[in-house]
């Protein structure tokens, strides 16, 4: 079997483009004891990979390694038979040789794509940030940036289900419409609109902001700070505006001192023990129709670089996944 892999050809310095990646066709290795070959079905396009690619954590001329879901093709571990549906951190490749100690089973009531999206670490991230740290109350105004992305779309809807008034921030008119019409946001404003974001937020949040779920950092966070109410909660999830722009600066949060605000930075990796319960709860909300989750698929491993670049800057809504083959 010939395996197609996507290698990191050069570091994104300063900007990332397709020349950072290279395709390689190589004979597939056999699994050693305690290993399996996984046939990947979905690769997750996650913004943090942009940071990894710029750092020594990813080696040059080696495959990108990222969250993915698939099916065991060949096994050298009797506890993990062929055909088992799994997710883990696999190569950007049609096939990956993986130690079974690094595998997670995908339950029968979860699709492979959602196991690495709404019912996976994206859903858990949204849950921890929006509910545990945001603690939204019915009278609260909650603002979510990158409001229609994979994490943001779930965070905003969870806050809405808790009874809060939810305002989204996104880039394009189409995304603003999607936020209100499809995801149930009470209002949505653009950080790239005709009016400065601060003015648009002031109009959309007449009582100020009680909770801010930050996916973006930078100038968007800067515009939110003056509107925060006393005792506001900030769930500091990510700073995507800075990942591809090392020159951008972070606002000085020490100015919140005296307001009683709390800013909680968090990593989903510290909350993985809760994944089964949160995954099941989100699964129920999806089945009940209480939660909307949109997936955008880009077909073929050879298009993984394009999909990743689009996920950072494109017009997609929801989760972007590279799809390989047609089994779910
Ligand atoms: N803390 C954790 O453990 C954890 C776990 C997972 C993810 N995260 C973080 O959560 C955030 C969201 O992740 P995701 O996977 O759901 O990705 P995502 O929100 O779908 O990210 C892509 C979107 O980010 C927006 N964006 C890109 N550059 C921007 C800029 N300069 N200013 C404002 N918006 C910008 C774009 O939307 P527009 O068209 O609206 O610009 C783009 O479509 C990321 O910051 C990620 O690093 C954190």
C-alpha cells in the first residue's frame, strides 16, 4: 500500500501559505507490537496547529500530526481489533501507524466527524469556557468572538440555553446572519464592518457585558474591555488574531484591576476527564435539535493544506474537516 502524507516543508515565517507543505507518497509501514494502522476518515483543522508549525514541536520534513478520526485497518494489538472506530492524534495522511496507548474509542452513537468536533474537544472547550468559567445567568449579556466557528458556535448556544442574552462577533455579513438566523444569537456585530467594533458592541450591549468568551484576543479583546461590567467573567479560550500575526500585541488586562473582573485562561487538556459526560450531554442537545452544529468538508488528503488555510481565514462557518473516503 502506498500512503499519501502531508509534510511540513518549511516554517510559516512570517505568514503561512501552501509552500509550507509538501506531499509525499511512501510505502505504508507494518504495525509493531502494541500498534495499529489507522485509516483516517476525518482530519480536524485546529488553529493551534499554526502555532505548532512555527515551533520546534513539529519537525520539518515530517508529517503534520493532528486530531483525527478513523478506523483500524490492521492491528498488532488483540484489544484493538480491525474495524474499531477511533480518534487520536494521527498524521496528515491516509494511514497512520499509532500505538494503541494513544487511541480513544468512538462510541456507536457518535459520528467520527463529531467525535473530533462538537462531541470531542471542541465541544468540551466550549462547555468549560462558557458554562464553568462564564457561569451565564438569565439577566447576563454574553459576548462570544469567532462566534460561528467550531468552538464559538457551541459556546454561544450553550450560554443562550442557560438563558443569557448572547451577542456574537464575526467577520462577514454572511456569518452575522448565520449567527442570528441559524444559531439563535440575539445580535451579531462585525469586527470588519463600517463602524468601529467598540461602537457596534455598545449599541448591541446597552447594559454592558457580563461574560466574554474570547477566541480572538488582540484588537477584538481591546474593544470588549471598556464595556465589561463589574464582576465580569472572561473565559480566555484563544487568541487566533495573533497566531498568523506575531507583530500584534495583547491588551493589558491589569486595567481590569479594581473592577472585580476575573479572567480565566484554560486548556481543554486539563479537563479531558470530563469528555465522556460532556460529549453525551452535547449529543443529547444535538439529537433534540437544541444545538446546531455545522460541518464543512474538504475532500482528499492532498487538500489538507488548503483546508487548513481556509479554516484560519476563510468564509466557512462551523467546523472545517478534511474528509478521506466515505465511511462515517
Ligand atoms: N483553550 C483551549 O483549550 C482551546 C481548545 C480549542 C480551541 N481553542 C481556541 O479556540 C479558538 C477557536 O477555535 P476553533 O477551532 O473554533 O476555530 P474557529 O473559531 O473556527 O477559527 C477560525 C475563525 O477565526 C476567525 N479569525 C481568524 N483570524 C481572525 C482575526 N484576526 N480576528 C478575528 N477573528 C479571526 C475567522 O472568522 P471570521 O471570519 O469571523 O474572522 C475564522 O473563520 C481558537 O483561538 C483556538 O486556538 C482553545
